[in-house]
């Protein structure tokens, strides 16, 4: 995740383009810092990018 070095959590989340239309469940997170930590944990655990982690998390949350 070197490409995000020096960026704030808000900038990183904004760069992922998590639109309300495509990611309604992820947009409910009040704290972008917390959402970023969740996505980083998922990405690290599954060996994927933050973008893929966001897609997977949105999919999982939509199933609940």
C-alpha cells in the first residue's frame, strides 16, 4: 500500500471513489479512518488491494 504513503485516511478513502450509488453500505461509516482500518485489515488478510477489499465488504454487508 505504498501508493497511499503520505495521504490522510480521508484522502485515501476519497481516492477509492466509493460512491453512494455503488457502495451504500460503506458510506454509512461515520469515520473514514475506521473504514480505512477495516479495509486495510481485509486487504492484508486476503492479500488483495483496498479497492477489492471495499468491493468484498460492500458485497458482504449487502447480504446481511
